[in-house]
C-alpha cells in the first residue's frame, strides 16, 4: 500500500490491493463489506445495490457469477465459505437458508 500511495503512477492499484488484502491484512473494499452484511442478513440486497460502486457487478457477484477479473474477491469468498462451515449445526447463514432467490424476494 505504501508503494501504491507514494508512486503516483501506482495509485490506481490501491483498490485492488485493498480487495486482495482481505485474508492477509484484514482489509476489504466497501463493496466486499456490503456483500458480507447482506449475506449475514444485516442489510437488504436492495439497499446495498443503492450504495455499491457497480450495481451490475455486485448483482452478478451476489449470485455467484464471477468474471476473470474478479480475483480480488477470491480470498473474501474463501473466508465466507469458512465461516459457513464453522457455523453451529442447524444454524444456516441468512443468505443460505432457502437459496439466494428466496433471500432476495424476502427483502
């Protein structure tokens, strides 16, 4: 991050560095944070779409559709999968209960 900030030609790399630094440094983008809150059931899907940087990309990502340039979400999604696996038996995460489509319809 320090190098990206210090070198004006590399400032455009800051967003990707934050997104990729989720597991190593605990950093996350605003969109990643919103995704987490939606999956936890703390923020509605519709409300999150009003605030993300790219609603179309967010909607695709929410449905599990990734593009080749989405490597920055990999560690974020791995952490999410790990949390689901560690959830106590019988306690399904909010978004997993009934599938994504049913979750979206509820809100």
